[in-house]
C-alpha cells in the first residue's frame, strides 16, 4: 500500500485538482475524505483552519467551507465552538432501539465493538430523595451506586450513574464489567423498564469526561427498571453524547 501523503502534499493545488472529477469543492472533499480514511488525519485531531486550507490548496474560502460543511454533515468531521474542526470518531452514530431492554455491553457487542468503563464511583449509600422515590425505598434502605464513563472503540459515549436497591447488589465491588450480567447472576436482571429522554447542554465536568465542548448537546436518559415481580430495581441517570446516538422507536397504528 502507498504511504499516505503528508498534509501539505495532499492539500497542494496540483493534488487537489487532479483528484477525481466534478466541482473543486467535491475534489477537496475527496482529498480530505482520503486523509481521514488513511489515518493522515486522525480521530480527535484538529483540521488545519479553513484559511490555512485555502492557502495550501489555492482554493477560495467559500469552496473550502463547502467541502468542510459536507464532511460535517456526513459525520466525518465535527465543529467545536471556539476550538475548530476535528475528525469525528469513526464508529459513526449508534442506533439504539427504544423497544428492547438491553445493556450497554450487549448493545456494543452486537455492533462488534469492544467496551470498557472508567469507574467514577462505586459504593453503598443512603438513597437520595429521587432514588427513594424511583426505587420505592424507605430512608433506612441503602442503594449501591455505580458511576461509570462508558467507552466503545476507545470513544467515550456515555456517563451512567446507576443506583440499585442494595438488597439486590449488597457488594458493588463484585461488579467489574456488565451491571446487567452481575444482576443476572443474582437472578435480578431487569425485566422491563421505563425511560425518559430529554435534551440538554453538557456541563463542564461531563464535557471533559465525554471529550466534547461545554454546552454541546447531550441526551439525558432516566431509566427505571423493574423485576418481573413489579419491584423497581434500577434507577439510572445517563448522559449520552448527542452527536453519537440515535434512539429509534417503532410505532404502530392503534387498532380500535
Ligand atoms: C444501558 C442502560 C443502563 C444500564 C446499562 C447496563 C440506557 C439508556 N441505559 O446503558 O440503564 O445500567 O445499560 O449496562 O440504555 P452494562 O450491563 O453493560 O453495565
């Protein structure tokens, strides 16, 4: 395989003009596309500024902007306000069904992605008022909390803050990877769940963990899951990256 061209050569007027056919912005788009595919522009790396690209290629700023806009639209590049344009994660957007009760580990394994977590917190606590309500606890009960940054294919995708009624998970340290798998081992895997999804802007701390800009759009998801007996077992608040997730629901006509 040919060695990828260095950035200056790839963006030289001669190379851009000789790459494919069609309008100049399409040729530049193709060159940038190739640079992403062959790793010359790596995930998370900043693209040279539009002004620099215009200078290197000899193209107008308008043409450069059009090519970059196209790649932003197709998800290969992303703009971060105030800090430039970056190569987006190549895992693409994750499509997630809203009708199946699955775990993060299972969802990613189905896509052939390897997951890992960074533990932010794990322990037994007195329940907060929200946890008490959601899990139907009393103030004397305890909850096991699991707070993790969830990562797939080396891309941070979500922050999950889960609380489990501690009678079902008395020793949180025994959970090392999948929470649902650990609950399954204790015959306490959730059977059904309700989920509330809302849009918000990410705050400083979560932005840093998710490697996105403060104020970027995220999805906040609250899941309460239940055992087959109807007992609430899990209350999880998650923050999912808005640029990485599509939640998909199947709708059917109501038969009267
Ligand atoms: C999913 C669930 C989360 C659950 C986790 C268990 C959503 C929005 N959330 O991410 O509630 O705790 O899976 O994953 O889907 P694990 O078994 O891989 O730890």
